[in-house]
C-alpha cells in the first residue's frame, strides 16, 4: 500500500482501536504528533513503533519541533531556545551564529531520530517583520539574507542527523497581524514587496537543501484571491516553476479557521491537492478527518508518492547512546549558554 495524501493526528499516548482502523485507510500517509501524545521518551518510542508497524511502507511520522514556543516534547528532550536568539548571536558574531544554527538543527534531528520520528516541521523561514505575534521570535531574523544563511546551517545540521527539512510557511507569514488559526489573514503587499520573503526559499532550493515546504493559509491579494494553500499560482507557477522546487509540499492544518470558508473538509483537501500540495494535514477534528479519508480513498498522484517516499528518516542512534556522546553534551552546553543570555526581546 502506498502513502496516501492525508496526514492526521491521534488522540492519546497509545493507539486506540479507532486510530488503528483509520491509519490503515489508503488515503492516509502520515501522522502528526502533539504534546498530548507524549509522556516519556520510552512511551514515545513504543507509540512510534506501533504506528510504523501498521503499514508497509510505514506512515510518515512528524511533529512541530522548532524550539522556543513550538516544541511538543519537553521532559526528556533538550529545551531549545527560540530561533530569534540565534539571529541575535549572528549579529554579534556571524560565524558563531551559523555554528549555533547548525547545532540546533542537528540536536532537533538527532533527538527526534533517536525515538524514530521522521520529520520535524522546521525551520521557520518567515521574516520577522515585527507584525505577526504567531511568528514573532520563531523567526531567525528580519533580514532575508540572514534567515537564508542561518536556515541553511540549521538544515545542514538536521540532515547530518538523518532528518529532512520542511521549511515554513510559504511564501511568508511574517508580514500579517492576524493568526490563521483563528481568522483568514490578508497580505496586501505587491509582488515586489513579497520577494524578500521568498529569498530564503530561493536560496535553500538552489542549494538543494529543502526536502519539503509547508504552505501558509494567507491570501496575498495582489496575486490571488485564494490562500497560498489553495493557490496554483503560488504552488505551481511560483514554487515549482520559477523557484524549481522538486520536494514535497504540505498544507498547514486544514482545520484552522482560515480555511473554513473554502468548503467542507473533503473539498478543502481536494482544493489543496489540486493547487499543488502533496499532503494535506488535518488536526483536532476526527469527524472531518474521517470524511476526508473516505472521500479520498481512490486518490492517486504518482509524483507525490515519489516526493513523500524520500522523507523517511535515516539512521539515528539509540537515545541512550546519543545522550552519552560528546557531540550531544557539547550541543546542549552551547544552546544552554545561548538560553542564559540576556533576553532583549519579549517572547510573544
């Protein structure tokens, strides 16, 4: 059975009978984990192994794990600083900033691979325009060239740990005030003004560092009346054709309020896939997920299957071996020191 076009969540820390029956449906291709799914590293290893045993090829297993506010697993994992602090370190010492970015990427990848997880939806490639509270200190920097440099180092760190990178939120979430979790943001800038936001994607794609991209639920009104997630202009004309991206495209969560005016869940999933997404994510709405899985049971898009198959993690040390290594000890020391520096910004 091949990977389907839908990634969904589960409710608890073990697989329920309803989870198992849903995850073996042909339309399902992945699972995204949340804080509610985590109690301890040992429990997580068992949960991941249970998910992986359900199908061949195994479902992709992903988590939002960037550091700062967006880190689903805490106890037993390194507490990572928000990426803005790495940007601040770069301003003082560019070489040190790059080293810290690479270290953060490696540490995220190594710790998640040690428990069997394939993907972290990271790094955040949004620019810090000083407008978006939902992005805020998740962004490396306000300058596109610095975000590109630090994100490249971060991705190289992830890759050295056996994990592919999924940059977000394409084409850029930092220049709008509203949060797409609760309303539909509209970016009224013209194309020339949006080009800075595209610079990190262009730079990482040119260097063949990005294996995946996650879309934004934002309307860029001067270019398209539909959010980027549902926009063939952004995903096909811009991302695929102009930027030459060959990796996988994930929608952001289609249960967010920003998407609700675009139809029921099967209609939203079909719209995202038709616009150019390879996998649609549905969280925190089991009835909607079930309706989409039933409706998309016969969906097939061979190029997507190839892109998604490349995203399974590789390698990965046992957790005990990793934590005993000099590399892990040194990475923790570096990032702990960064976290202890005087904080010049508010964590929004």
